[in-house]
C-alpha cells in the first residue's frame, strides 16, 4: 500500500506491507517544493543510510511526477517487480501523464 501526504512545500510517502501489524517499507519525502534546493530523500527498508538527490520541483505537479517515476524505477530494480497496477478512481494520473517518457501501456506477460 502506498500512502502520500502533501504539505505546502513537501510531499511525504511510505509503502506498507499488508499484514498484522502493517510493516513500513521504503519511505521518504520531497522537501522545498517550489523553492530553490528541492530535494528527494529515500529511505529503503532495512535501516540503510538514506539516499538524497536534488530535484527540479517547481510545483507539486512536477514533484509528484518525478516521485512516481522514481518509485516505479526503484520498485522494479530493488524488488524484482515486473509491472505495477495503478487503480486511479479519480483520474489523478491524467495530471502527470508524459506519453514521451511513458510510452504506450503494455499488458504484463505472465512468467512461467
């Protein structure tokens, strides 16, 4: 489960693994949105040192777009995911669509 909390100049996010109790997995934040020196901090599960990088986040829309693409990239690389399923009941993804980067949607191919 992914949770996202937006503030006036930040976005915090966390993944939780289902179960009793919920287990927090990777989490982080984008700070200083709309200000000079915006930064993404990403904490992987396992207590490793957090990773940080500068981001171009002139507004919340650009910050969310960057964040979603980072999450997808890390999820496929770190956790061996072959695809993601996004259920968007309110069409929020339309606000950060990027056909040039995203390409055409592909149906996942089952692995044997």
